[in-house]
């Protein structure tokens, strides 16, 4: 029978989804494995979607999105991100996921290399393999506060390197890069004439450190910025994100949007418009909820002597379980799920540097967090 393209065999499966799918088959599981906000979508957003359906706003839209939404995003970017663009640089996508894949498809030919964070969001590596490109991991290590090592990046860049992916606030680490770090990364990209893909999906969730958009520091149009409504507005299943491109790509973007999706569903775009232009108090409330959960979780771990990374953003906690996982945290996470009915994401799902760590989602109830983290084995615990 016919065969799939050979490079498809190199696409790694998601270690997060493996645990999630297993957990979905069990009863009574405390779900701390996927990044799913536990707060409801705001009423004004849901009402806008309902009105769109009731008014039969179910037609094709321009490839880039309805003009009102794109205009609102242009205004938001200027106001909140200090990123000043025109309408033809903002493209509404099927979540941040499509924006990431679309960008990598624009920039990478077969055999090209892209520098990806390790630990880093799983889709970075998966997308590269799907495009027959080569993901080259750069280490985010504890001894550098999980920030990029510029010396390592200099050693990794080669003749086929085309792009650098930067993720701040980080999934899975919750690290937020200060402006100085971002400027150094941009300088590195300029020296080697690289594109930069900036994943800023968790922009609204920072704690004590301001989020800085890479494109606000960009002086020579090399940054593609990826944003999403999913986490900010608890709209993960609605699937609306947006991509901000350098200047001069409007015709190309119209073509690739038409080929990939034609357009995002019109009712979903009206929901996104209401989210961007409406009351942001629910976003502020969600941030405080996640911050409260973070304080609860870190106090519990500190009391039990379990090492963790203090995050400055997103809604995850990066926890060291190397004392229990014995060099196979993926296998340990599955056994832990089966024995304790607690689902966590194995750190190795985010890259080799994640071995021995787990990612826990804090977008949950205090009761689930307390119960779930209370079952983690502490150093010296016979479990």
C-alpha cells in the first residue's frame, strides 16, 4: 500500500497527551496535566458568540479575519504591547497552534534548522518534524535560572539555521524573560540573520515581572509574534489566535491562509472581538486565582522539601521529582497516575532537559491542587 512521507515517522508523539488520554479512561483523577483554565468564559464573550449564531453570521470572512477584530488587535498591540503595526500585519488564526505552524511553514524548507527551547512547548519540535525541518534544542538550565545560554546558542547555530523560537512567559517553566535577555537574543538573531518566532500566549499572566513583547524591540522586521485567546479568556476550545508578521507579507499571508484554513469561523471571531474590546476584569480575576494557587502550591512543596522552580508567569509549576523517577519520568508519571489517580505532565515531554521534572497546571481548584501535590513523593519518602 502507499506510504506516508518518510519524515512523518520522525514526528514525536505528545507525552502530555499520552498521560491525559490514559487519565480520561480512569475515574476519580485529579487533572493537573493539561493547560486548561478552570474559570468559565466571561458572559459578554459567550453572548457575542450566541448573537453571531442567532444573526446567521456564519459566512466566509476575509482570510485575515473580520476587519473589526483585526482593527481591535492593532489597537491592543499598540496600547498593551508597544507593538505598532498596520492591519495587514495581523492575521486571525485557528488558535496559537496554527499561527506557530503557519510561521514555521513560511520560514523553514526541508532540512533547515530551527533553534527551539529545551524544555519547551511540545509543538515547537513536532511542527519542525512535520515540515521535514530539523529542531535544534537549546538548553534552559537551572544554573542559569532557566534562561538561554548565549554561548550555547553561538555553538548551535549553523549554515542551515533559519529561525530562533523564544517563549516568554514560558510553557512549561513559567519563566518570564526581562528586556535585557530579549535584547541579547535579538542581537544574536541579527548577527546570524535569523528569523525570530516569539510565542507570547501567556502574556497576561505574569507575577511581579512585566511582560515585554519581542516585536517592541525589533528594529529590522525579523520577529513573528504568536498570540492566543485560549488561555487569556478561557476559550481553549473556541480556537482563536493571531499572528503578527513583519511588514510586506500581506499577499503571501492571504495565499497561505486561504490554502490552510480559508478563515476562522465567523461566530468565533465575534467572540474574540468581544473578548479583546470588552471588560477585562475576568482576566484580572483569573490571574489572581492562578497566583493564589501558586502561593498555595509552593507552600505545600516547600513544607515537604520538594524542589521547584518559582515561576514569574503562565499558570504552571515545574517540580523536581528526580529523587523518585529514577531517570524515567515519563514512566513514573504513568505509574503515579495509576496508583494515586493524579495526572501530571512528565518533563521529558518538553525535551531532554526536562528529565526528572514534572509540569503541574495550577489552573485548578485549591482542593485538587492540595490533594494532588500532597501525593507527590518527597525526598526520602519510601513511595
